[in-house]
C-alpha cells in the first residue's frame, strides 16, 4: 500500500528530510553510531549523538574520534561548525525529527538475545516522542523486534504509527577497517512498519547515502542482516571443518582453497581461522536460531556451524600443545607470544576476538603469555591484563612458541620466521614460506 499523499505528518517530515532541515539524533556513538552521525552531519543535517559513557561524550565534543573509521580531522570540523554534538541528556530528543538507535545487542550466556540496551533506548525515546517523528532501529536483532517490542512501547504514548510517527528497521552493515566500503557507499536496506514508515526512512537515507534498498516490512529488513551474517558463519564453519579434516589427512587446506578459487563460477573462497570475532558474525546466527525455536523450527545447520566455529580456539591450543611437545616442552612454564589479538587484520577491535579465548585457555595450562599487536596497546578484561610488547629478534628468540592469531600487514613475518623457534600460523600469514618449525592450521 502506498503512503497517503495527504498525510499531514508524512508530508511535513519528508519535506524536512529532503531539504535537510530536519534535526537528527543517533543513540549510541560506537562503531555504527558515530560513522552514521558523521555522514548525516556532512550531508548538512544538525545531529545530536547520545551516549551514556561520559568519556565518549567528552571525546566527541572535543572533536576527537574514538572510532578508527572516523579520523579526528574529519570529525573536528563538524563539531566546531555545530553540526554534531554529543550528549547524555535524552530530553534533547524532544527537539528532534528523527532518531536512529545504534546500541549493542549481545547474547546472554544462555545464547538468547539481550535486547536490554534497545529497551532502555526506546524507553527514553518514548518519553519525548512527538508527532511527525521518525524512529529507526539499526541494532542487529531477531525478526519481529521492531513490531513486537518497539512498536507497543511507542504506541503506548497514544500516537499512531504510520500517521503520527514513523518506525522502521535498517540493518547496520559496517565493516570496521574496510578501506573500500563505508557507511556512505554500502547499500542501505530499510523496511518500515507501514508503507509510509518505509518511505520516510528511505527519504532520510537517500538524503545522505549513495544507495537505498527499500523492502516490504521491518521483519524482512531484520532477516536480511541475519541472512548476511549467517551466510558467512556457515561458510566459515564449513571451511573450518575442511581445515580440521585436511589436517588429519596431511593436506594443506590453504593450497586446496587457492586452487578451488580458480574456478570462475560456483565457488566463493572462505578461509579458516582461530575462531570468529567481532560483534556480528559470532552472535547474529544465534539470534536467528533462537527466534526459529520460538516458532518450533530447529535451525540445525546454523547450530552446527556455530559448534565448529566455537571449537576453533580450543583446536588452536591443541596445536600449540603438539608443537611444544615435539620440542619436549609442556605448555606449563613455556613462553608463548601471540601475534595479533584484534579479531581481524588492521583493526583494534577485540570484541569476541578468538585471541581472548586462546589466552584464557593457555593461562589455564599455566603458559607464560605475551602478545604483540600494533593496533591494541593494552588488553584488559576477562582475567587478562597484558600490554603489547615490541616485536624484535630478542622477543621472538626468548619465546618458546610464536602463535599468529591475527595477520596484520605491518608485521615483519620474515623476522618471525628467522628468529622464532616454533611458529603456529592460524591465518596463512607465512604463505609461500616452508620450514620445519612452522605449524599451520
């Protein structure tokens, strides 16, 4: 159904969005929220970013960025021009025409969704919700969240969705550290609770971003994000299982993948590793399988991939144990140097990083641990308190084993091969190098 062209608040809000006179808000100034707020401000909008962390608020208001994808010299002029400001005062929402919710959506230990951050954000928005206002959820969640959780909270104000206010879901697709794709040029999927909601949200994004992809409902948009990340999780699970299989057969899985990738159709290369990391891929498939269970469907394929991927840190530790055993050493008392602790190369992000699990497992085995990561100067939390060490010949020679967990491009792997007594390479960082002291995943 097309939006009502005579809808007073629809027409008023879409005109403001097209003319960029609307005042926008972004709740959550992390890896998703700050880049989005920056894009809105560069498009000409006035933007308020909300965050409960006073350090984040002060940092942004000083013109300094805490998010690697947004350099401070890009943010600072926008702050100085008054286009962006950060605040912890949610009463400022009453001044806004649109609010995007970009808060974390972790899993509980029981692997069911924790939507408490979304609920808290919507509770604050509901206090100040007014007519001709747009609310968009960008936080990854299960299908139905927008309609089943958020909509009742906002309609409890007495306002009617699609007429008085507008509600939509648009999945964030940020890939931190990707030099080619950013918030601006990644196509933006958007689905509203009503047709008017979809069109209003699409108008906002069209005023800022390069491509917008409207879909028929918020549920479809919610499922899009879960499909994208489940696709990656399942394929990584497959190739991780292939790596385990190839290892047991004495076959180099990396050579197998490279050869298979020469096929010009019907194959897409995925690569094994020490485990999944980041906020999305290790978590999102379990949102989907949890929701599936609510409707009596067992997502066996997704659960199996999750089991394989979750096993990889343990497998890496088993590989470390074997490599040290060949040298006549136990993990206990052995010095193990990890290269890279971020979950992906050229990133400082350690959310769900497999290195954390590996460090904890090696700690349980009483290894003497250290790490080098040019992007992560210190590592705190989950019982770990370490600072990155300088990578030089002495650090390598003094270690009994060097474990490559994240293949940062700036690491001198020639130095590693020359001076490390034993190496376990989980990322094929030493591709093309062959030596008896190198162990590969």
